[in-house]
C-alpha cells in the first residue's frame, strides 16, 4: 500500500461514472480522516500520470509515513503475508537493479519475498465478534482469467472466516485511476455471491479504519515467487495465510453467479432457438496473445472440419473466424457478444467448448461444461490443475528463427504454423466424447 496526500482538490471519474474524490490535506489533522489516501502501487503510478496530464504544477502527491497511519488505534489488522513498507521495498529493488547488484530472477524475487509463511487463524482477534468486515486492497487479478480463477481463493477465504464468525462482510477496492477495464473487472467480482461491494481505489484512512481486517494485494502477483511456482488458487491461499495443501481440491472450482445477469433479448432468443435444434459447441480459436492464438487460415480449416464431422452440433463463435464460411450449422455471435456479461451468458448456455488459452475455460469451469483447451503454454497443467471438466491438447512450438537479433522477425521464422497444422480435429472430437 502507498500512503499519500494531494496538493489540491480534484475528482477522478472511473469508467462506470463513479467519482473518486481527492481533497487537499487538512492541517493540523488526525491521520484518520478523509484527506489521507491509501492505494496500490500501480494505481498510485497511474494517479500521478493523471495529475501530470491535468496540471503537473498544480496537482501533486506527497507520500506520508506509513507507520504513522498504521499506528492509529483504529487501524484494521492485516491478514496473510504482510505487504508492509511496500514502497520502501520497491525503492530497494530499483536501487539494486540500477547498481547491477541484482542479476537474476531469483534475486529479484527474493527482495519482495522475505516474508515467511503465516497462519491466518493466529492473526485473528482473540475477542471473537459476531460480525466482522474485511477489505481486499488491489483486487486479485490483472485480467479476466486471473480474476475468475483467483476469486476461487477469495471464496475459500470467505468461507474459512465464516467458520469463525457469524457474519463476514467482504469489500474489494480495485485500481481505477487509469484502469480502462474497471467496469468489466467490477462486473466479474460482483458475480461472486460472497462479495458485498466493489469500489475504486484510492481509499481514505478514515474509511479503511471502519474495517476489522484488511489484506493488501498491491503488486503481490508481480513480486511474489509463489505465484511462479504454485497454481494461482494455491498461491493466493498461501498469501492469505491458509494452508492450501489442507484445502480439498473438490472446492477449488470456479463459481459465477448469473442469477441477475442481463443480456439483450436478441441474444436470449437466438440461444433458445439454437438449443431447440440440439447440442451447441462454442469454438473460440483466437486469443489476445499472438503466441496463444490459432492462425486465422488454420482456424478457418478447423471450423470447416468441425462442421463436416459434428453433425449433431450447432457450432457457434463470438469471433469473426471466416466470413466465407456459410453453413446453417454455424452461427456467428460476434455482434451479440459485446460485453463480459454477454460472453459469460453464451459460455453458460453451450454443451461443449473448444478454445485456445483464454478466459473461456476459466468461465466454463464455473458451469461444469466439457472443454478442450488447445495450448502453447508450457505451464498449462499448473493453470488447469483443479479443472475437472477440462482436457488439454498441448501445442509444441516447432518454429525456428533465422534471425541473429534479439527481436522476432516473422519473415525469418521457419515452420511458424507447423504445430497448428498438425492438430487433428478427429482426435479433439474423440477427446470431447470421453467426458
């Protein structure tokens, strides 16, 4: 967490229209007030950029001493592995790298990973209250896939706390100063039944002091070695101070509450009509990452083969795979899938899925939908460790670069698509039939 104050009053609008109000520091003042702000390292950097763009001379930030705020009597207790003095640790890291004292990844991670394993239960207050409130600062992921899978660990944390207390209220504050995906991320979090509210950072010290406990997730994923070695659910449980090995794999599944999901009438009617025809298969061949996506011409060939071999399915996609493919059993829903809510609704409505390494299979796990993942990721087994309704087809990179430089040059890369060309649709169909 970063503790700071601002030089002038200013309001920052999030993508959903929410205003985050910043007020000039009041002097003299108790540090538990509405002009002392706390946020994540990433959000603090973004906020300073916003200030510079508005007026770099008028709007500035000034750091406050962390201990002075933490020493407030009403300051909540921190659960899990502490992130105390994050800013000072970041400066230590920067100074070390600039002096060439840090030469490899293990040394870099060790600068941020000095905290030993902790036991959450030993951190809880001895005087048990009937009701407690906890705030999660910084969220639990940087994209759709990470947020959905990480919320599984949050749910386990929530349930563990409910074993101790009669009632638990959990709020989450996420990056908002320059987060173009704030609205989307908020919608994903709110599909967890146990989350009370999702709010934008920064949070005031006065507001933070209304909670009993807090967990500081600022920059944790980027700076903690256990996220490199453990499955993401286990890594978060370790961070929260929960023995992940003692938690049954049967409860490490994703959940998404779509009871109040709102989508267009047109999308609802289209999917209802398709269900009347028979089974539906979602084909999702593209990814935001070029290394994970199926080349367009190969995806088109795969689609044609799926249509020729899967007579009992209607095949749908939310992507524009190939406008030349015209078939009564292929439906392009790209125009209907405009938001994360639309996509979740589509995934929840199908019978089977074939996808690349995208958020699709994290969503499908929440609805127990048989899913085949075509993955180029060497760590895919770790990512899918607890997904019981998923099977992977590993795509090994057979490309060879003729370039002598450190950057990639497609024109000097041989066999770039050979691995994808060797994928057998018949084997994928047989694998689907094994569910």
